[in-house]
C-alpha cells in the first residue's frame, strides 16, 4: 500500500490531566469500555507515542487541541480563565518538544468573552498557535446553563477572531443534562455515537442563523466528523425555512448551504467511510474538506490506510490530506519524496 506522506491532521487531542477522576466521569457518562478508555488515556498523554504513530502513517503535522473537559465546563469564569492559560502553556510545551511536527489550537475561556479573546490573542501571537478549539457551549453558573457562541455577549470574541485571521474549531460536547431525556435508557447515544453530532450541528446552525458570518465574513469555523451531518441535512433545512414567517429563524442574509461552503471547513475526524466522504465532497467541494484522525479516540493505524487508498482522485487526496490545510493555516509547503 502506498502511504500518502506529509498529511496534516487537525482534530488530535492531548490530555493534561493525569487525574483518573476525569476519565472515570467519561466512562460513566458514555459507558466506555474500561480497556478502551485506558488505552485512550495512555495515548493522549504520551506525546512520543503520538509522533511514532504519525511516522508510521505518513502524518507530517498534527495540530494538537484540548480534549474535554476544558475551560468550557468550568462554571466559574475566573477559574475558567486560569485553566485555559494553563492548558495553553502545557500545549506550547508539547509543541516545543517536536516543533517541526506539532502545532496547537488554543483553549479559550468564553465565560468571559473579552478575556477569552485576550487569551486567544496571547496564544496566537506569543505561543504561535494556529487558532482555537472550543468544546461547544460554555457553562455559566452551573452545569445546566449554557452560553452558545452566537449569543450577543460573545461578539467581542468573534471580532478578535476575524482580526487575528485564525479559524475556530467547533468541537462536540454532550447536550445539557436537561436535554438528555431522549437518550435515557440508551446512554451510549448521549456522546460521540450520536449526541455529539446533534449538539454540534445545532450549534453550527445557530451560528449561521444569527448572522455571524454576515457581520464577520472573514471568520472560518471548522467542524469534524464529516460535517456533523450538516452536508446532508442543510438542503432540507433551507427548503423548510423558506416556508416560515420572518422572525422564526434568526437574522441571516444567505442560504445556510452557502455559509457551509464559504465559512466552514469540515474534517474527516472519526469517520472513515468512502461513500460519506464522496457525499460531503459533492455538497461542500474539495476546497473545504480536511483530513483528521480524532486521536486518541481513533487510531491513525486504522484511519490512514483507508484515506490513503480510498477511491478519490490523487488531486483531491492531496488537497484534503494537506494543501487545503496549508492554505487555511498559512503553512509553508514542504515537498515529500516522490513529489
């Protein structure tokens, strides 16, 4: 099998918490198999093992990002600001160990959007980070209260994002506890198997409907898991919204499918199904799809052999695997052997 070299992967998490309480909470909330979770924990914390996995699979660059729980889940704004700074300093130390191979997304504390914007700017300008990764809504006061990214108080953060010219990766988290009745008795659907996708797709819809991309047309948002179902559902959403009276669906100037094609990138993180990739390419175009693994929850040893051999054109493989990300992040292109 021919391995595509120098791929760029960008939903690849690190874990700074050795405290097993965190992982036990994840095991309880989603029902993970303990052996699987132990392997995930080990791979999240061992950066040397991460680079070895990259070498085996032709991944030239990984963009590290904070794995939940992050500052979004800290209900006290001051503690959230402190945690984001510590996470970013930790990520900078990881990158410094392999500066030619690793980059990073910033954690941002949006319980205080102005300070979140300041922390993003510090991470980009002082630490060399390439953007932010946000784990969904931010808790305010308690775990069942959410601040979504389209709400007016977050506007200063988005203005700073556009000013800095960096993308924001909107990463999933489970829905609010009060919204989980639909999954009662089927806890396996609450998180990454289903609830993640529904929650993140809804959050992305809020961003589109709010007019965010009309006010800030230069903002780019990245979503994983082959677009969190949006490439396949948005045509239906656009069709139905045109039958609704004004005031029922926000204040946006364009079709939602147009925002998806001009203000969003989607990644292959956690999805390695050729038919799904082909459908996504038809909906958003080859310039807006990016390769990712979803380390450590998924393995490059499984994902990369699929991507390197799936039946798409070699031109599309290079764009998805590397050159789209190079353009988005302003990376300098380094030719690999055989080019």
